[in-house]
C-alpha cells in the first residue's frame, strides 16, 4: 500500500505547477492521506488528487513515494483504481 506523487509538471490555477497524488491500493488510503496532508476534498478528481507544487515536499515527508508521471499512471492502472473521463 503506497501513496504516490508525481513531479509538479502540470500548469494550473494561480500560476502554479501541479502534481497528482494517487494510491496503488485503495481510495480510502488516498483520502486518508490527503486529509492528513490538508488537501481539500474538492481537489479529488475521479482517481487522484491535484496538489500544487507548494505541497509536494510535505507529501513526500509524510510518506508519499515520488515517482515519474508514467510510473504513477502505470501503477494506478495496475491497481484497478484508474477511472477515465467519460466523454
């Protein structure tokens, strides 16, 4: 059971770069970690939390495993928790 975070590479609101925070085992684990990190529930999007660059180091300090974006996606898909956008 691991919470993963990718580098803050994604442009977003307030001129910040953003990361994705996911779990490779359960959404319950992910939600509990996000709560400990102080990330609001509104930052949750289907299967991940969007978190600003200002939170990245703290997430790692709390135990999130830093991985590349491709590795994060690979492990999210392998976990069965991946939820694609419905178009």
